[in-house]
C-alpha cells in the first residue's frame, strides 16, 4: 500500500541558524577589546527552517505525498514563521495557538570556515516549554483529528517531548486510529511510557532513544555505546517489553538502520 495521505502530529519547531565570521575589532566603534566580534556578512548566513513534526510533513510533500500537519505554537513571531514556512512547503496545516508558551526555537550559531561547506558550532540556544499543552487545546486538536482522520491512511506521531503529545492525546489518537484501521508510526524521544499498552504499527528511534526508552538502560551505558548498533539480546529484551510495537527501525548514524 502506498501511503500518500499522511497525518503528522507532534511538536512544531523552528531551526534558526546563524553562520558567522570573525570581525575586525577596528571596524567596530564600541568594541571594548575584551569580546570577540562575530559578523553576518551575507543574506545566506542566516537561515530559518522547519523542525520537528513540521519538517517531517514538509519532507512528505517534497517526496510527492500529501501531508496534513497538526501541532501547537505560541503567539509569537516564530509561530507566524511556522505557518508561513508550512504554506511555502505546500503542507496543509492545522496549527493551534497556546497561551503562555513560546514556539519551540532551536537557535544555532556556527563559525563559518574558509570553505562554505565547513562550519563548527559556537553556541546553541533553545527556547521552549516542556509543559503539557492545555486541556482546551487538546480538545480542539481531538476535534480536528476526528475530521482529518477521514482522509488519512497513515498517522505519524513526532515526539520531541515539548508538551504537544500528552499521554491523554496519544491515547485518544491511537485508539481512534485503531478503530478506523489507520496505522500509527511513532518517532519517539526518551519517554516511551505514553505508548505503553497501545497498538503501534511501527516505531523509529535512534540508538540512544532505543536504549533509554526501549530498554530503560542506564544513561552511562548508552552514552558509551552511542556509536554502536543494537545487539541481539537488546532487541529480544525490547520485543518482550513492548509486545504491541509491531515493527522497529533503529537508526544508528553512519552505521545505517536496523
């Protein structure tokens, strides 16, 4: 079956990147001599891109599919940017505003080297709320989902643990999807408890997420093994712990997927 109508629900984000070069202190009037001057010298040195569930939905459309993206933003400039970028990517979107929380922003500042393809990160700044979205917003999302599921033949839950996918909402979505015969795919972070006992068609963690969420392994173990691949005994333990997860794809960076 070719999945062409995909419903993507989860945390919406903006990835904001600066690519800076070291400036000449003599060219800056108020330079104190103690700080480093960094400059943005070209329009291409600043980028604003979709992240999280929004990026997944945009990728589906770029590959020739149809996607509807559902999620939550704050009442701020980055929330407006999410809507604009989704529209530019030809993604149908149901974006809800939640009061007293920002749109999740991942700001990265890179030192651009002599080659435009070579950059090293200088600073990382995250602006986010990990609190669960309000119950009023959950009710509005559920109402929206009842309509959107009529035309969906696959649901993707993109969980970055920023509060959009609450345990209640996940239970409601998966239960409704199971009744309609719509498979649900989950891209989890570290807390898998909200998926416990639910019929999930597939789960797509990376190796760290698999160790911590799927195996409940000691963090010191999976940090040391972060470049490794799943071992047979680990897979057997995970399958025993999560019998209702019907298929697994575990990504392992340069080692590929398992």
